[in-house]
């Protein structure tokens, strides 16, 4: 419907949007829980929109492992081999290297101040040109010393052979004539093999820059423990993990591995996932590339390696930059894909079983699975809910709800405290107040007043741009990722007539913290103080003076107010009442400017006076709902507010609905309340009310109940609906007509018979 609901089997339903973890790559650590020493074990996880998960993790011995779909772990180098890299390429990607030349005194190394700092040589290092000692044994090279050596014109250092022991080779050492490999890339040098290399006539070495201080040798150590040495072995190893018990052949292993991450049929990052990957890994790649690439996997492991070396930060999964909203269309699309896949499977089966020459297309295709998937989604999905129609506010809140539960989401039992908590990025996106009490607290949220969802599914909040410490009226929507980069002032900052800041220091937000800054540093400003709460919370006047827990209860309880017979708008409102009444569809607004032609209780006819398009009709007819039963059995009744001959403008309210007065939301009544004790009758949450409140129908509401009965065929014969019921006196049947059904307008009490059977 145009009000954003779905009518399924005659009932009005709402499809609630779902919050889930955005596809992309996440870096995390175990907070020191896994290992008794409290050591942080870092991990990275690549989450696609659909397909196999890829986990990279450190163990306590600092070896990097990879898991595919949470199966048994393999050394990460196995995955690199399977991708077609060799040991030299793997090491070359993660480490830089230094070339050394041999002369009669030892090994000559070029002096690079970046690489020399943090070095702690075991032996004296000399200037290769002059032979004087420039770095004494056991002295740590500070950045200052490194710079000084560079400025003094030391070009090359002379290292004694002992200084090379324990270093790692960057390249394979191959005899150019015989092709024999003496040492492989990643091998550790010692007395024996260094002498052997010199004997074979190798007088140039390339060593990896691993100092175990700023760069750890994690990838090199992983290479050393990995028993696979070639692509073939690696592929077969991966196949054994993914399909245990099946005999592997090279072709099947190859196709399995290709299908895991490089085939769009089975693996899809989605454009969101690709955008998130690009921003986290600092790579440029078109968002149409929706499968993984070798360079993506290498970049992920590189960042993981850097994290272990103490560079960079881990991600926060509760940040709204890492959570996105799936709304109706997307949820529907996912269900439909499942239906289509079932249909495809059925067609393939049929094609293999029948003679393909004689068969017609319609004999193969059965559209039932696709239709069934859609029907099941709207009928029985956890996110397809019976609309809460108690009053206009409950409708509008229900449509703006965000749930973390549902298929592919969290479950109440597993969700911890962190997921439910309010996060700094909720500001202006998700309401910190409105959430249910009880087991669902924090898992079901409400969209903030001015928030919107962008094309990638991230929630954006509006801000006014500030140029040269002057506030402009330009409104920019920012997502949580973008917002963290800017300095944002609050909405209630004092401004002068020209839109400049009055105070010298202004309270601002920057990256989740509150800071006091000067006006020239400010880049954006909030649009309104209402922007951080939801519609229901924004209807509470003087919200800022309330206790948060009671405000939560208040915003939840407004949704339970039943429409009264006599409505009365509040004396003190917040300015949002008219908006709620109109947007919920309770009150009717004129579509075009015109003059009222006819009015009665069931319809309003407006003749359009300013219509220039001759193809459109000259009159608008508005049908009013009279005494309809809502989903919650409350009464939906619309009343006209205009007279015949009255001129109406487009957008003007012409009819009131349930719980509205003159186009404003009116959930209750303005009654006189006294705070005082009265003989203990109002102890705790009891209240005393005046008899006049009952007599004058101040809080009277109408509820419409619907009862149905079926005449079934039973074993003892068919049931019939009739007036003559055995053992029931005439007094009980006085309101039934000759068919045994109660007549319209009869007044009934509890226990009265409505249908005789």
C-alpha cells in the first residue's frame, strides 16, 4: 500500500528491516582469552554477502593459519601456494630485503637509515670505506644515530660474517650451471651453510629485513612449518580439508578451489562488500569486481601481519560503519534467489530424465518453488510481522523498526552485552532510548527522526555544513564512516543573526569523543536536537529533563494508547504531532488545491481548481474509513473536517483519523491531576479517578471484536447452524434470528450466544 504496508491474505503486515554485519573484511583479536599468558591473538575474517567465509588467525606460536568455512586450519602459505605463488614471491610481498656483497674483510651492506635504526648488532660494525668502527657491539641504533651516520657520509657498513648468522635469505641460491638449489628463500644462515655458499662462489646475498622488533618473521616461520611445497600439494591439502573422506584428484581440487572464492555463482562480496574491502585495505578496485582477487587476500594478511607488529588498529564490529540495514527489497530478493535456485535444480533434473527432442519448455519449467518462496517470506518469515495498528504512532514506529534478529541475524540467547549497547555512532542514526525492555533490549531498535538509509544500506544522518566558521543552510548526509573524520558542533550552539558562532570555545564531537574547540575548526553542525531520538521519543515534551529509563518506558507506552471516542490534542506538544498524523496515513491530506464539492461521513469530493494537465481528472474523491476493525481490534474511524464550498490547499488536512484532532496526534486527554495522598488508596501505582471521568466518557474507547465459527463435517454427521439448540431456554435465544445468527444491533453481555450450532 502507499503507507508502506503489505496486505497478505487479507491482513495488513509490515516487513521490518534487518540490521546485519556488513560484508567486507574485519580485523579483531581474542582479548587475550584463548591463551593462558594473556597474549593477544589477532584474526581477520573476510565475510562475503554469500559464499564461504575466510578466516586468518595467529596461534600462540605466532604462526598464521587460514580456515575456510570454519573447517580445520591450514598454514596460510598453503593458500598462497594454491593461488599460484612460490616462496620467493610470498616473502617478497611481505618483507623488503637488503643486498650484501662479500669482500676479503667480510660482508658489505649499504647504509639505509630507515633499515639501520632499531638494529642491535652483536659485533662491531665498521665503515666499509675507512675501516673505523661506527656502531659498537651491543649498542642499540637510535633513529638519531642512524641519521648522524647518514649525514657523516657513511655509505656502506662492513659486517663480520658472524653478524649474518640467524638472518634469513630472501631468494633461492641456485647454481647457474647445474641448476642445483643450495639454499631456499626463507632459510636461516648459519656457520656451515654460509661457508658452503662462499665455497660455491656465491658472493652476493639478499637478506630479509626481519629484526624481530619492528617486523616479525611470522610469514617466514609459517613457510618453514608448512609441509606443502608446491601448488599441487596445496590444492590437494585444501581439498582434503573441505571434502574429508573423498579421494582427491588434481582436477577436482582445482575446480573446488576456483569455485570457493573466484566464481560469482558461489561467491559474492556484493558491491557493499567490495567498497568496504577497498576502504579497509586501501586499494582501488571497481565495485563490479565482486569476487576475491589474489591481491585482496595478500593485502588482508599483510594488515594482519602489521597488527601483530603493533601497527594499525582493530575494527569495532558494533560500529554502524560495519553494520548495515537490509530492507524489504533485499530480504525479498534473497528469498526469491533461493526459490529460483530450487527451480533451476528441478529443471536440470527433469532435463536429464526426459528425451530432450520431444519436450516443450513449459514441460520443464515449474514456477511453484519461486512462488512458494515469496509466499513463505511474506506469510511466515520472522521479519514479516502483523502490523501494530493500535494507534497512528504505533503504525509509524513499527515501519521504522530495525531488528538484529531474524534469518541470517543474531539470536536472543547468543547476543552478548556489546551488541545490545548504545554505540557513539548511533548518534543521529539509531535512537538510544526506544528499545523494548526484556530479552530483546538493544536487539530491536528504532530509526532516528532524520536518519535515512543510503544505497549501500548504511544509515546516514543529516548535518549542516559550516564554511569559514559560518553556518550555511546546505544539508549533507553522512554515514558513520564519513562522520568520524569531521568535527561536528551541537544543534543548540549560540549563533548570531549572520549564522556565526558567538562563543570562543564550542562543544563538538570528533570521532566519538566530546571536545571543546574554536569555531574555525568546526566543519559541520547538527540540524536539530531531535535528530538523535526516534519519533516516539521526540513526541515527549521536555525530554531532556527525563530519566532515560522512564523515557524508554514512556516512548514504548505511547504506542499502546487506544484511540478514544473524543480526541483532544495535547496543550504542550513538540511540533511533531502533525507530521506523525499525516505520515502514518491516519489523517487525510488533500492531494491537489481545489474547492470542496460534496461531503458526507463516507467520502469527500474536491474539485481541483489549479490543475493544468488536461489528461488528469478534474475531481479528487477521498473515501473515508468508517468503524473498521484494526489489527488490534481498536476502531478505525475517519471524520471529515471541511464543509461544502470550502477552499483547500494541497497538503491541507481534510479528514481526521483515529487518535487525531485537527490533523494532530492526540493519544490522550488533558485532565486535571493532583499529586497527594488519599487514605492510601493511591499507594504506589494505584490512582483514584473522579466519577465524572467515567460518566463523561473521557477515556472511553471502542473496540471491535470479530468472531468466526465453522460448521464442520464430523464423524457423527455434519454440524449445522440453527436456532434450535437442545437444553437451552428461549431466554438465551431471544437475540438470534431464524437462521440462528444474532441480529445486527443487539446488545450482548458476556456469556451470550452469538451463533447457535
